[in-house]
C-alpha cells in the first residue's frame, strides 16, 4: 500500500484544499475560450464557404494554444491546492426567502483549477490538437463541404469538454456534459445522408439524456442538501461526514447523502457507456474516425470517470455507491470484452474495447484506487486514440474497409510501416504487455481490487477480462497487420441514396455528393477522380497510404504511449498521477489503519495481511500474474489468428486473409459465438422492451387525444346543437301553428291563474 | 264546466252602478269574451289572409269593449282614452296590413297563409 | 410611455386602411419597428433594479367611473420583459409574411398590428377590466388571421380556437368579477384596480378562494394550455399562417401563464397551496403525454404544436412550485419558449412556402438542399431541447429545481425517514418525485425533436413530387439550377437574406439568454419574491412551520384589516 498511504489526516487538510482558496490566473479561461474562438471562426468559414483547409489550421492553432495554456496552468497551480477563476456570472442570483433568510443559487462560469482538472485538460487538449492535425488530412475529401462543419463541431467539443472538466460547479459541469453530448451528436451524424449514422447520432444523444436526467436530479439533490452547486461549498460541507467516517460513526451520516452518488453514478454510466446504457457507444462508430478516437475513446467517454473522481468524497461517505460502481464496471468490462471477441469490424472491436476499459476505470475508482483509475484514463486516452487513428488510417486507405476478414498483411505494404508500428504499440498497451503504460495502470487497479475488502470477485473478473482483452486485441493485429498481403476495398463506392432512384442523371449527381459525404471517396485513392465508382470491379485497387499529417500524429502518439509508462515511476504517491492527485478531491482517502470508505468500513483487514492466493502482497504479485494472463491471451490469438512463418516467431498457420484456425473452433462453441457476435441481443432486447412499447403507447396517446380528449370537446360542442335540432320542428313557419301555440299558451296560463286563485 | 260557473259566480259577486240599467258588467265582458273567442277561432281556422286579418281586428275590438266596460265600472276614464288610442292605431295598422296583404297576394297570386312559411327552422 | 406602445400599432393599423395595398408591407414593417424602438426606449428607461415596482404607472382616464374602471397602466419587470418579447416578435412576424401572404394584404397586416396592440395591452394594464378587454380582444384578430389565411382546415380551427378560449376566459372573468364584487361589498365602492384587489383577495376565506381558483384556472389553463383542455392548440397552430403560429406560440400562450402568475397566485394564495399538487400532476401529464404524442406525429408543424403542450407544462410546473427558483424559471420559460418555438414555427413556415407540405413522409434529408435552414433548425431544436448554453436550459432546470426543492415532504415521508438536513427545501407541495417524473420530459423532448430533425434535415433526400426536381435531365450541375427552375415562386432553395434576418435576432437572443441570463434573473427576483411571499404567507396556518411567525396581515380571518388596507389604497 506504500503508494496509497499517507493521505489519512488529510481529510481535513484535503478539504481545505478542496474548498478552494485563492483566485486562479485569469488566463486559465483561455483553455476553454480558445477552442470556442476556433469554433466561431470555423462557423464563419462555413458561412463564407471557405474552400481550403483553413478551418483545420485554425482549429489546430487554437487547440495548440489551448494546450500550451493548459500546460502553463498546470505548472502555475502546483502547490496551490485548488484555485478558482471566475469568468463571469452565469446563473447567479439571490433572494430573500419568505422565512427571512437569504438564499442564493450560484452557478458561475467559473473554473476550478486543481491537479485533477489540470491533468485532464493536459491530455484532452493535447490529444485534441494531435487528432485535429490528423483530421486535417483524414477529412480532406470534404474540403469546402463539410470540412468547416467538422472542425466547428470538433472545436466546440473541446470547449464543452473544457467546461465539463474545469467547471467549479455542477451546473457548469452539466453544461459541458450536455455540450459534449451535442457535439457527439453532430459528429456521429456527420455523414448525415446515411440513415445509420443519423440513427446512431440520435441514439447516442437520447441514451445520454437518460443518464443526464439522473445527473440533473443528483445535482438538484446536492443543491437542496448542501445549499449550493459549487464544489467548494459541497466539499466543505462533506468534510464533517468524512470526519464521521474516520471516527467510525457511519450511522450519523444522513442517508439522503447516499442518494446523491447513486444519482450521479447513473449519469456517469450514461456518458461513459456502462451497463445498462452502453449501447450507444458501438453505434457511435458511424462518425468519422478522428471523432471516434477523440470523443468516443479518449476524452468524452471518460467524463463519467471524471465526475466520480471529482465528487469522490460524496462516494466515499456512501455505503453502497462504490461497490455498485465496481460491480457495474466489472460486469461491463467482461460483457464488452466478450462481444469484442466476436466482432469483425475492427472499429467496433475498438469501441467495445473502450467500453470494457471504461469498466476498468470505474473499478479503479470503486476499489479505492483513484490513482489507478485516473492513471488508466490517461494511458488509455493515449493508446486508444492511437489504436483508433491506426484503424482510421486503414479505413481511409482502403476505402472504408473495416472487416478484419478482408484485410491482411497491411504492415508490410509500402507506406504503412508507421501505421503498423503504431498499431503494435497500441495493442501491446491495451493487452497489458509488461512495461507498457497500459500494463502499469491496469495493474494498479487489479492489485487494489484484491486488497480492498470484499472486492476480490471484482479482481477475478477483471483478471479474466484482461486475458480476453489481450486475445481480441491481438486477434485484430494478427489478422490485419501481419500475414499474407491482401486487401479488398470497402463499400465507400456504394452510393446509398434512395432519393435518386428515378433518374439516372440525378443518380450521378447524388452519387458524387454521397461519396463526398462519406468522406472517403474513391477519388484520389484509385486514380480515377470521376465516375469510376462502379460496383464490384476492384481488380486494380491500390490502397492510399497515409500522408505526413497522419504519420506524424501516429508517431507522436506511439512514442507518447510508450513514454507514458514512465509516469508510473515519477513522484511519491502512485507515480506521477498519484502524486498529482494528492490533495485533490479524487485522492485516496486512506488511513494507516485501513480504508475509510463507508462501504468498506465494516470489514477492514490490516495493511499487509491480505495476499493473493497466498503468494504475497497483491501489489507485487499482480505484476507477474497480469503479465502471465496477458501472455496467455496473446498466445491464444497467435495460435488462432497468427500467420505462418515470420521467422518462427509466430505460432499460427494462417495463410489467407479470410480464414483462420478460429473458424474451425466456432462449431464447437455452439450458439455462444453467434450470440456474442450479435452483441448478446441487447439492442434487440431494448428495442422489444422499451422502444416498441413506448412507440405503441405514443400511438395510443395520439388516438386518445384525437378521439377521447378532443371527443369530449366535440361532444360539448355537439350537445347544444343536438338540443336545437330536436326542438327545431316546432318552428314550422306556419302562421296558424304559431297562433295555436299562442292561444294554447294563453289558455294554459289562464288555467294556472284561475286554479291558483281558487 | 266548473271553471265557467266559478267565473259567472265571481262576476255576479261584483256590484253594478244603477246607471248601467239592466246590463251588468258581466254582460259586456261576455260580449267581449265571445268576440275575442270568435276572432281567435277564426284566426286559427281560416287560411285566407284577409279573413285572418279581420279576425285580429275582431279580437282588438273585443279587448276594447272590455276596457271600456271596466273603465266605466271603475269610473276611470283611462280605459276609454286608451281605446281611442287603440282605434287610431288600429286604423293605421289596418291600412298597413291591407297593403301588405295586397303585396303578398301579388307575389304568389294567392291569399292562402300557408303559402308563407319561410321562417321554418 | 406605455400607452404609446399600445397606440403605435393601432395607428399603424389605421394608416393601413387608407393606404394602397402595395404599401401594406412597408407600413406594417415600419410600424412594428417604431413599436419595437419605443419598447426598447421603455426598456432602457426602466429601472431594472427595482423590478417589483410598477413603473411608468399612469392612472389612465376614468372609463366607467361608477364601477371604478380605469384604463390604468404600469409594468413591473415581468411585464416589461413580456412587452419587449411582444415588440420583438412584431417585425419578425411581419417580415416572415412577405412572401407567404399575397392577397388581402391590408386586412392581414392590419389585424396583425391590432393583435400586437391587444397583446401589449394585456401586459401593461393595471386594471382588471382593461386587462380582460385586451385579453379577449386578442381572439378577434387571431380568429381572422386563422380563418382567412390559414391552410385547408382553417375554418374549423378558427372556430374551435375562438369558442374554446372564449368559453374559458368568460369563466375567468366571472372569477375576477367575483373577487371585485367581494371587495366592493366590503368597502362599499367598486374598484378593478389590480393592486387593490390583490391585497383584498388574499384575505378571502379558503373556500371562496378555491372557487375563484377554479374559475380563473379554467380560463387561463385553456389559454396555456394545460393537459385536458389543450386540444384547440394543435389544430389552431397547424392551420394558422406562419406569423399566426409564431404569435400564438410566442405570446398568446403566455397570456395564460402570465394570467396565472398575475392573478391566480396572488388572488388565491391559500387555494393555490392546497391545489398545487393537482395542477402539477396535470402539468406532468401534459409534459409526458404531449411529448409522446409529438414523437409519433407525421406533420412537422403539429409536432411543434404539441411540443408547446409539453413545454408549457414545465412552465406551469415551475409556477406552482411556489418558490423563487421555480417561479423565476417559469417566467424565463415564457420568454424562452416564445423565442425558440417561435423560431421553429418560422422555420417550418419557410419549408412550407417552398414545398407546400409539412409531412415527414414527403420531406427528408433537406440538409443537403438547405444547409443554412438546417443549421438554424438544429440550433433552435437544441434550444428547445434545453441544451445548456442556450436559453431553454436555464429556465427548464430552474423550473425543475424549483419543483424539486419545494416540498413539505422534506423532513417527512420517505425523505424525512432518511433523516436529512435540507437547508434549501422550501415549503410547497411538490417535491422530488414531481421533478423526477417531469424530468423524463427532458428525455422525451430529445426524442421527438431529434426525431424531427433526423427525419427532415438528415437522412436520404426526400422531396415532394413536382418540387425541386425541375431539371433532372441536366444532372449534377449544382444547386442553383434547381432554384431557378423549380416552382418555388420567388424563393431561392435555401434561405434568403430576409429570412436569415428574421431568424438571426432570435438566435442571438437564444444564445444571450443561455449564456448570460443573470441580469434577467436578478431583475425578476423582486417581483417574484413578492408573489412568493404572498403565497407562502397564506400557507402558514396549514403547514407546520412553527419556527416562523405567521404574518398577521394575511391571516385568514383578517377581513377587517384587509378592508382597511383596501380603503386606504382607494383613497
């Protein structure tokens, strides 16, 4: 526990820090504002119909500026605890309550600058800059069309993400939270003529909104209970609870406080694609690959992890929150890994891998290894971005081909070296190969799972998942990047636009537009800029090797991913990340006696007592165990999918692209493989249980509104009319009729009078 | 007929001034009522516009007789003054009504009131 | 000052009578611009720091002296904001009708101006009868606009609209007069001065208040419209001409919520406390039910019309949270809904002018054809969804927070059993469950608006036959050919400068109110606090808040005191 100790009595001190003392540097607002400026300029470009790569350079420039500012900010806040920079008052008002006391609702556009924020902004802005550079080339087919739109949404995303991370209150976090959701929506639906992309975008937004609702309710509960949505106040008022926790007076902590993390958690699960709300993320791969890399792998999806890290004190004082997070995270990790093993679309495999790794991060936080969780966020951001960008380069070069059965030996093709090496580095990281960054960060989580009381099952699930991860990761690598050279171009030539069916000329027109919209048209790839997008004949297909921008970015990320391992050895408390998190809200609140999280208070073993299968301290043993598990996974992948030869290194026997030994195993697995390939039918289940009934109810409501509710109104209008109609025959227009009526009436009146008199 | 005997009984109870001679108020009122009834029956049963008009005149005068009789009985001349007014108005009205009847006749070449039922709802 | 705001459109309308039809557009636009300028001048001169005071107050001339009816005016910050909204929508509505309306121009613009005058009159009046006259008079121009310039089913829609809302507001009038009669009986002199009646009405016994509440609510709820009495709205919205829909959504619906804020809350505080839950349930039904109906609409305009039912549910929910945050959010919601939904109607009108259809079966993938239009569409849809950073979010979250924290349940029931300290729980009868269930409306809003955007803007291109396909034969020559040849009349395929100019101010305001709503919220605090205090004071005897002293002035049996107050005010 060495690296995790020593934070005990910092509960008090930590919350003083957390309360946020001084004012931060004013220029910290540039971190969010530069991307916003970039978004505005890109919007201007779109309005001015700029037909060059100008928007990309604006974006890269502004994001680089933002990155530099973030670095400066990170340096300047060292040793200051939490600083606050308020840009302007957003929602800020106070009033006198009827009882006489003054009340207020304050959600300023204020930034909370501490190491957690700084760390997050470093990799967000850094990666965003690199990926923008990558996208400048990747999106080049759309120059003059969707190019400005792409970079507008891209910049806006970075702005929203900065708001989310740097906010000093929960409402501003919520702004960022929904803002990134919007940008995700816009970017997933970037190829808006494609129905599947539009549907995926919609799904992502709506599923996220479900999480958002719970987040909003959690914020409201915070407001009602703490009287503020500002972190400073919330943490200050949580401090007494933490003190109670330390003294073991857990029963004194109000139970309602425990409801807050439960609500926040669901919000986090929505944004970070955990059970049961993970279904949107794989579909989100409909977006352009740079988007998948930045938003749906590296940054946005870690927002949930950030939320929990940010409000960690609230989770610590809850008896149930952290174990629930752990179980959800572990089950998601396992489920997503099993699905990932059976997919053929390499981008989708990476998507499920992201879901799975996010599960790890949640587990890391939940087993009191906030350092491990956050460290895994950072390392994952790098290597997953790298993996996605490599997949994107493949997709870009092979006209949208993503099926691992149709590609082989890419690494040995001319001009694809950097992509192949990058992919290898990424895969090693993801598989947890010894001495890679992913290895260390995963280890911290695994080890701590076996240390934390009652969390051993989580550790076993994660360990199993680690093996599966290594397998599916190298399945991709062995199938696509090594082996005999083979490549079939993708379906980017297909112009799937039903609107043009009627007219050939129109079809031509639309086909061209559609190719542009898809972003990876054949133009420039196969040397036939116009027209030659006939279906099927790809005899002379030449892949389009990546250019300098893509290669540079891949190289930087590959080196970065490798170097990230070095972070583990920096600093005193759990490496660089741990030492930086020290003093922030996400610090591991431990005491010399053991953990002080409400959930684990009851059965705390003494430090050093726990051991992994009798082999010793999990912190040490896990280095070897996880390495072995990783090796086993890689070895199985090599046997089943590895190519023949390669200097005897390879165990496999694959000689063609499409078939491997794994195919022979499939019949033995029965329907399981098929189920996994169909993602365990979760989407179908949701469709059947939620979507269809809701749709049906809506139709019923529509009919009710039309016939019942409106029917009553119609009835009210019909009633007087009906009465009128029923007495209408009396008005026959005959003079005699009226005369008789009058005479009769007089007679009746007379009779009444006479009877009354007598 | 119970009601009718009640009515005569009621009228018989009322006193008569001497100057009225043998004719009592009841006699006048009976004449008035009879005239009114004749007019009413005629109005309802006949379809000729002119006859119907004459019937209304009959009812008018019946009311006038009743008014004069009461006026004399109560020695209050308001009733008689009123009748004089009614007479003048009735004269004017008769002129108007006859003119209208002539116009209506010109429209349809018929004096049948049943021809005119345009207020039918 | 204020009377000029009412008179300018009327003068403009009068000028239209004599003017040639060709000049009608110019005159109408000029008039609305002058009115807007006047409103802005009023807004600048308004002392926003003192929002609770009715400023620019004029006693007005005595109209029916015996009954104490005067045409008195005055605005607090709530009314001032709504006046500004009305004035802003004026030129927008006129400019949006330039190409849409091509016959009987003088009648059209004349009634549009009269409508504006009537709506402004509602907000500036300080006399009950004056208020009611303006309130009712909005029906006449709207009836004419719908029945003469609407689409196919316009006659039915106009009649339904008129009779429905008219019936409701007559009942509301009965309620208002009942209050005035009570006051007159107590003081011996009739008055319809709102401030005087307000002071009096709060002291009425709870049973009387309940009757008044029922009457007022029947009238205003129809106008809002709340759940069971909303069916006139989709019909009227769908059939009305674009400008009519914009005014309808932008201001006319707000007359209902404004009426609730101005009369229901202060006139019947005790009854409001008692029945808040019931009304909130109706709001929530409206939010969910209306939202789900939106989700299965084929007609885009009907979808947006039903979305008003859902949105106004949030608005009224905030009002009946009976605390500062909720009521402030609700007032903000009135303005924000006017901006974003008004803009959505404008956008749909622009599509209708081009394609003469609003059915999602016939339209699709317009993002390719009309990128500018699509940009605006996505923008305003997001504003309507309540995306943070845009206007809708601020008001929506405030309404929900208001409902969430307003709970006498805090400290009892499930919340109490958790043994919690909730410093910011306010009395009121709603609570977390209300906010949570209403919050589902946020998800549904995303569902139906994205369903609309996804179908109309995105996906494969779909255009109704005979439109936009005029020159298939040429093939792929770019878009301009289409615009020239197609049967769109004078309109280009994407938006022209005029249409952009119509939308841009709304977009700017959406951003401004989303990013920097603080000044508006702050100026609303004073009047809202006043209202909330009235309502809160009335709840004192019933709720168990022993720590606070009951306010003697609004004790239930303080008739004599209130009479004194009224007499004093009358002097």
